[in-house]
C-alpha cells in the first residue's frame, strides 16, 4: 500500500454505558473512532489516531487488529479511558447524555506517524475541536477532509469548532445539532448557513428518517433501512460516516455518482450498527451481507420515470 491510500481517522475510543428500553450495558466498547473505523474497515485500510487509558483491555485492541485497523497512532496513556453514558427514550429517537468523562482525552496530543501524513482521506471524528485541528495541521496534501461534531462541543467550544469548519470539505452532523449550529430550524436553510462557515458539503443525519446531502449541485436523500427491530442507536452516525468515507477512500472518486453510492453504503453500515449494542453486529459482517443490504436499499428507493 502506498502512503496516500486508506483513511486516517481521529476520534474517541470509549467505554460506553447505555440504557435502552430497560436494558443496561456497562462499559462496552464505544467511541466515535471505534464505530467509524470498524465500519470503514470493510472498505479500505484504516489508520486510527486516539488515546485510551491503562484500563483498556487487550481484547479490544485485538478486535481492531482483526479488522485490519492500524493502531500505531493509538496512544495508551496513564489514567482512565474516556467514558460516556447515555439513556434513550422508549422510542429510541432521543437520548440524554448522563456522563461525559474525558479522562485521558483531557491531556491528549495527537501525533501522526510520519507515513500517515501523506494520507488523502481524513475523518475528524467527534472529539474536542482543537484536537481535530491539531490532526489537520499534520496532514500534508489531503484530498477530502470530513468532520463530525456534537452538541457538547457546539455548546462549549464554538470558537474552536468554527476554526475547524473553515478548513474542512464536508461536515456530517445530526439534524438537532445542525439546527443548533446554524441557529435555524429549517434544515435546507441550516445547511446553507453551515456551508457558508466553510464545508462545501453538509450531510445531515436524521436517525430513522435517513440522511440528506447538501452540496453545490443541490440536495440528495438516502432513507434509513426500515428495520423491524432496533436495539441501540449509539454510534449509528459515526458508522454512517465510516461507510460513507470508507467507500470513497476505496474508489478514490469524488464524482457525484460515487458520492451518491457512498450515501447508501453509509446507510447500509448504520442499519447494521443499530441491530445490536456496542459494535456487536459489526464485528463480523460478510461482503455478501453488505452487498445484500445495498441491493435491498436499491429496491427500496428505485422508481421509474413518470409518464402521464
Ligand atoms: P453517536 O451515537 O453517533 O452520536 O455516537 C455515540 C458515540 O460517541 C459513543 O460511543 C460515545 O462514546 C461517543 N461520544 C459521546 N460524547 C462524546 C464526546 N463529547 N466526545 C467524543 N465522543 C463522544
């Protein structure tokens, strides 16, 4: 593999404690970086930049290795791993963050291994905006830089966040956070306002209503797959981004048709993510399962030209 290939991601690697529909899972593997990398690893080599504490078990590192995720940029620091805890409403449509304990992330200084600086595809996962910026300054000639963020940083680190936004090509964000960032309820207008802050393309994730892509050529929509049973939506957004970016980094094509297909690969991976807690459904997917659901999406959305 030459150094430009694959995908560099910075994000959180976490222990999550989740409550959903009366089930509680404690200290399971989570974090924006973990979900993103796992989804993307089905498409392209992934290089993870993150930090964990000395309490992070080898079994999780072995899992990353089993997915071919490079962890040379994953630092193990003295202290506790980042911990996030959330509780979902019964309809799973909204959630409350109960705890965000940054722990080792508070003093993290990302340092990219030299060979990774040549990478062309970069994803700045949901993490402190100054860390996102730090990673960006270490990349030499990026072709596509995308980022994610969340209400925690919009509320607490808006100025730093705006500095990152000025330098990225694409923002992936959920609807509530897009409205908060833009100060505008209407989503097309919110996306326009965000595009004026820097990113030429904005993808708004809308949970089980799918995702909208706003860019210079207009708007494109991908639905969410209508599943009969959703277990845990945690990480669906990061997983969508992983499928989306992973596919683009694989084909190395940023044309409008490739971007549309990437929207569907993002939706395919997110639909697997929510079928189980943590990363459990995504641990061992086959190419056949991924392609099968991609075709199911195509059947779901295909229709002919109208002739009256
Ligand atoms: P999502 O459901 O796509 O918003 O992603 C949830 C994941 O993001 C969980 O696994 C958390 O560990 C992680 N997370 C939650 N809050 C933060 C935060 N403030 N910074 C970084 N990662 C976070």
